C-alpha cells in the first residue's frame, strides 16, 4: 500500500483513495441512519404493544439509550448525551453495532413470545370448547337466557 503513495502521482493517489473512502463512508453512514430510524419505529411499537411498557426510556447498552418521546437513540459519554445520528467515526459505528445487538435480542424475544402466545390462544380455544361441551356450563347458560 505504501508503494501506492510514492512518486509523482502520490498526491493524486492519496486524493483518489481518500475521496473514494469518503464517498463510500457517506453511503454506509446513510444506510446506518436508515437502520437507526427503522429500529426507532420498531422499538416504540414493540415496547408499547408487545412489552406493554410505559417507560420513557430504555437502556440499549452501557453507552446507548433509547428515548421513547423523541424516538431517538442517544450516546452517553462523560455525562453528556448526543443523538447517535449526529455522531461521526468510531463512536457512531460502535453505537450502531450496539443497536444491532439490541435489534437481534428484540427479534429473538418477539419470536419466543409469538410461540408462547400461539400456545396460549390454542389452549384458550381448547378450554372454551370443553366448557361449551360441559353439561354444567350448558345449564348455567340456559338459566341466564331471556
């Protein structure tokens, strides 16, 4: 790689290499921001509808939290908080990675809950059928009909 930057065209080669990296970095950053926005919407929905939480914030990791009101992820450092989308460089990518880990855990939790809830609904249907077939329930229902 060092040979790439020696000679007459060193300045041009450096400019091309850095320019190409920066162009690709902007694309990667945009994709990551899109991911963060998608995760924000999913997190709000899951927190309210699936988990039934009324908390105003959620801990994602030791350095990242999610704010339900602003629907944003925040990076915590030295007593300050910065919206993850405003970060650059290593803190940004580390925060995105932590949100990805949270996202995978969230997905695993949803799958587990889905199986449990399917079983619960199946059990409700079975019990309802048994109750409907019971002579005691049938006589009690007839007593209350007008």
